[in-house]
C-alpha cells in the first residue's frame, strides 16, 4: 500500500491533557507518509486542540457522529479508513473500529474483546512509568513502521490568532515584563496546592514590579477572587480563546493538568508542582517539547508527611511545597535586573 492510500483514524475521546499528548501522532505519521489521510476522533470540549492542525485532514467529534452506536459506525465507515488507533482502550472503541470495517486496528492492553476482534495490542506491563505518556501513545506508530517518533506536543495558531495573542499582551500595562499565568485547579487528577496557598502565591507575585499575574481559570474559585493587581482575563473564555491567551504567557504555574500540556504545546514555559509517586511523577506526565521546570517535595516527604493519596495531597507540612518555594524557583527562571 502506498502512502496516498493510507487512511488513519486516531481515537482519543478523553480528557484535555490526554488529547494534547496525542498531538505528536499526526505529525509523525505525515513525516513518513506525507500523503496519508489522517482523522482524529475527540470529544466536543477538546476539539479546539486540533483546530488549525496542518497534519490533520478531518476532526471528528464524538457527539456529532450520531446518537446510536450504529449511526457512529456508519459515519466512520464512510471514510474507508485503513488503520484505526484507539488511544483510549475501551471495549466500545474496540468494537467501533471493528464494525467500521477498519482492517488494521491498534489498541492498548490485552483484553478478550481485542483477541476476539483480532486487534493489534500494545502491552504496557502494569503501566510502569519508564517513559512519558506521549511516548506510550507513540507505541501505536511503531506498530506501523515509525521507529523514532518525536514526543513534542503541538497546538497550531493561525496568523490572526497570533495577532490576537499579541494584542492581549499589549492590552496590559507596558511596565509589566513577565506574563505569569496561574492555573489553580486540576480536577483532582493530580496532587495540588490548596487554593489558600495559590492565593498567597498570587499576592506575592503581584508585589514584584516586573510581573503581570493572570489567573487562567474559566470559572474563578471564590478563594482566588478580588486580588488586587491580578487579571482574570480567562474568565468565561471558550477553550480556543483560552488557548490563544495561553500563548501570550511567558510561563504557566500549575499542577499536572490539561492547561500545563496546552502551554507546552504552545512552547510556553511551565513551572509545575509534581509528586514523586511513581504514577504521578514528571517522567510519566511531565510536559513535552517546551522549557519545563518542576517544584517537588523534599526527599522522603511522601513517607513522612503525605498520606500517599495523590487526590488529597496538597503538599502541606515540613518538606512540602509552598508559595515561597515557587516564587524562588520562578526567580531562577527569570532573574531580575538586580540579580544580573
């Protein structure tokens, strides 16, 4: 089969960060098979991640394919895909690809339904975090002969969107030289600071004359409202408008969450609080392709202070993470004139 006959569907109807981590796949496929037709299937709330992507021929939205399973099968079958890559390994997705007539189907894990449908499988061996999640996604490409794919994630802006990003910066006072975004929530997908500590961080940063602080939440928690000198520009923005605004940042401070990966995909610096537990550490979930920095608890913090539950950990207590530690790390990334 020549590369013009390749028609590949990538399924990632998942959370925001996971969708961003799937963005290397279309680019790496096109490097080897430049004439291949590539489509991605995502959920409605994440589709903006793939807007303007030059390596994607079609963005399919799960909610728009039809109300029933068979309506979705009919819609996907109409594209005559030769390959299907299910990055979210569910039985529903497995059978969706099977009944859509896709001959070569690649999934994750070794499940009975994959065996019954004769799908190719990628086995992660109990998900040992030896590599980043983006690289695990790229294992699917190794199944079709792409040996050394690049894990850098990417979101692409139009010329007009880049102009809007510059206008966002210019709309603030010109004496503010460093744009610092702070994203305070993580949906309990990763350990995170308390909202009280994030407020303290914002209050410390606005005291520095060369920093403009923006809270990057669409919905502002009560604990972060009404901080003098802080901008709430992101409030009520759509995802695509938020992406444009993220691209105007110099650095984003956050936990391991979707906006961190968006910043990385826009080549914005990230300063992220991370946990050293094997399922949470940066080697597995850290941003890819940007200039990334991490703040982590002191050695043995997890055994001595933390409960060990990443969903409830707020890095509190001796050896944890606080606002002062983050400010100190930020000053190393952006030394002031007085330090130079």
